[in-house]
C-alpha cells in the first residue's frame, strides 16, 4: 500500500482553478485559431454570442462579448470557416476553457464567397430581391440624396455628371464606406433619408444614390451586410446602387431599384440631359400644335360642308 505523499502541497479547488486559469491565460495571451463555426443560434439577449470552433477532430467553446460583437466587420455565421483572434481563458465553475474572440475573418476568399452565396440565397428566399418590389425612377427628381464618403472621387464624379446633364439639388449623407461601423452608417443614412418629412425644413429626396468606388471583396463587404440590404429593400424612395466597378456585384445591387455599373453611370440614370429633354419637349409641343391645327381645319371643312 502506497503511503500518502504528505510533501505534496495541498490546494483548495478554488486555488487550483485560479492557478490553472493564470497558467492558461499567461501561456496563450493571444492566439489565432482556424476552425468552423458550429452551434451559433444568433446573438443572446445579453448581446453576447456563444458558439464553438471545430475541425475534424476537436472543438473549443467560444464567446464574443457584446462590445466586441458590435465592432466586428465579419459576424459569426453557422458553418462559416474563420480565423478567430482572441485569448484563452478558463471557466472555473464548470472546469472548462474557451476562447474569447475579439476579431473574425473568413479563412480565405473561398469562405467569404461561400458566406456571400449563403446570405444571398437566404435574403432572396424572403423576397427581398423580387422584381415586383422594384420602383420606377422619377423622370426628373427634384432633389437627389447621395449616401457615400464625403471625400474622394466618387462624390465629385456624381456631382460633376449631374451638373453636366441636368443640375439638381443634392443632399449628401456622409458615411464610411468600408471598415468598422460602415454598414451601420450606410443603413442609417438610407433610413434617415426615408424618415425626412416631405414638408420639413430639409427637403426629402425623390431619388437616392448609394455609392462607393471599386475595391476588393473585403473592401466592398459593408454593402453585403444584411442591415444594408434590408435598408435598401425597405426604402420608399427609389434607390440606385453604384458600388465599385462594372464587374463588382454586391448584395445591395439585388435589393436596389436599379443597379449602376459605376457612380458616374448612376448620375446618368438619375437625370436626363437637359438640352435633349428641352428638345423633346419642344418637339412634343410642335406635334400638339400640328394636331390642333389639323383638328381646327377639319372642323372648318366640316362646317363648310354642312352649310
């Protein structure tokens, strides 16, 4: 029979748990972990998000605290393969450990494209992209609202093309068009324009343009966020999306009333060429006068015949 090892230090459960916690946190201050999100069922009522990261042979509990979740450019989605950056810690009450995630990024372009397609199908199934929802653009808007960055070439190109074609009053709602908080700002701007009263001190636009220049899929990602797509689909004001270059396609394009291949093209869709419109109106006026003259001549002929 083995004698008890009386020289081994004695720990309380709490002391041992605390020591393990310090060891894990000291050894794994910050880590980057690649895995698939599993068990995500949406944000908890507390604002925190709980799920697991798994691969073919292991899994680890994960949590995103509310403050970090609000700053995330890429949000957790079930089945998405990600690279999570965070710190390891233990939960003494259950003798478990978990990763507290601070940032998420898709594990490569393939994962990002898979997420995009999954989101597109889900929103399409709700009817957000249906043609029946599309509104006609006004032939000549009295006021145009533009949601974009206040600096850079995009707003200058739009204003310049409008000035060339048919000058119209323009209201610019400045937003960030990429990075942290961009999607929330873009959605708030669309909803903000829609919320303006028609007889208020700030004129309510008759047409909206949501625009930014070209970039990578990561740069344009804010326009793929659900909050932006829903704001565009809900807009009572007809909306043109003009995001990126002609080959760039984002989810807001499917929800908008018209998609322009470039911001400059959006300005061309928004207004006619003034000289061409005047010429067309003049031509219609001449046709009206010609028809009126013919009708008058017909009446005179009829009166002479009846006399």
